[in-house]
């Protein structure tokens, strides 16, 4: 069993990893946005073709960001109550 200070330390470490995962996921979203822009610019058409998987991947990554933020809020609230 962890002492209170050890539990705080473990939760802080977990929150740091959540923050890192959020940063990586946000960067992935940025890269997908850059890919979309590159595809559109390359075609220079009125209706450029963009792979449907691109929008799906971006949507899923944004959902992941939301989940990571929610997890961080839950852990933060739990830690604050300790």
C-alpha cells in the first residue's frame, strides 16, 4: 500500500505521462492538417481529392485528445481530494 506522499508522486507521474501523450496526439493532429493542406495544394483543383481515411484519423485523434484531457481532469480531481 502506498503512503499518501507516494500516492501523490505516482499520480503526478501519471499526469505527466498523460500530458506527454496529449502533446504527441496534438502533434499528430497538426501533421494530419499539414498533410491535408499538402494534398489540396498539390492538386490545385476546385474539388481536390482527399483520402477519406485522413478525416477519420483526424476525428479519432481529436477524440483521443478529449479522452486524455478528461482522464487528466479526473486524476487531478482525485489527487486534489487526497
